[in-house]
């Protein structure tokens, strides 16, 4: 009776492991599909362009603030 129990347990564990490994492989192959890679690259480029635009705006604001300070100091002198 013990042998049957351990045999059934081993078969169940093996089948569960095989199903889990199969599902994991399917997810990994979908992640590596050219369409998924292209989509994620496009999203990354959009994010990068937004960050660059925000950075340039912040730089312009800082430049304008500094220029205003310099002009005010020049008037006071």
C-alpha cells in the first residue's frame, strides 16, 4: 500500500511540475516574441522622449529664473 501511495505522489508531483514548466515556457516565449519586444521598445522610447522633454522644460525654466536674477541684480547695481 505504501508503494502505491508513493508512486501516486511521485506521478502527481511530476505531472504538476511538467504543467508548471510548460506554462512558464509559454510565457517566456511570448515575452520574447518579436511583436512583444517591438511593443515594449516603443513604449520605452515614448517614456524616454517624455523624460527628455520634461528635462528640457525644466532646464528652460531654470535658465529663465537665473536670467531674471541676473537682470534684477544688474538693475540694483
